[in-house]
C-alpha cells in the first residue's frame, strides 16, 4: 500500500484525543474558521436582539434605586421605601 492511500484512510477516523477535539478542529481543517466565527456571532447577536425587543419593559415603580446616606452604601429598591 502506498502512503497516499494510508493517509486517506487515517484522516476519516477521529484521532487519539477523541471525537470532540476532532469535531472542534474540523472548521480549521476545512479553512472555514472565520466563516464559522461570523455565523456564530450573528446567531448570538440575533438571539440577544430578539430578547431585548420582545422583553417586557420594567415598570418605573420597580426600577432599582440607590440611596446614598452617610455611612451606608447599600442599594435599596424603590418598592422598599
């Protein structure tokens, strides 16, 4: 058997480290690293944007307020007054 045939047979199997490291290195081996980073970043930004748009607004009476009195620096909520 030639070396070329031997290499092809070995490249399909997961290496010694296991399946997870092999899968995580797949985008780099396929030269898709930046494309994958861009896609993941867009998905995360889309999910965050959707959460911000669909979230209910915080009522003004429940917004956290900070009271600064001499000697105390604890935050109190507006409803605790």
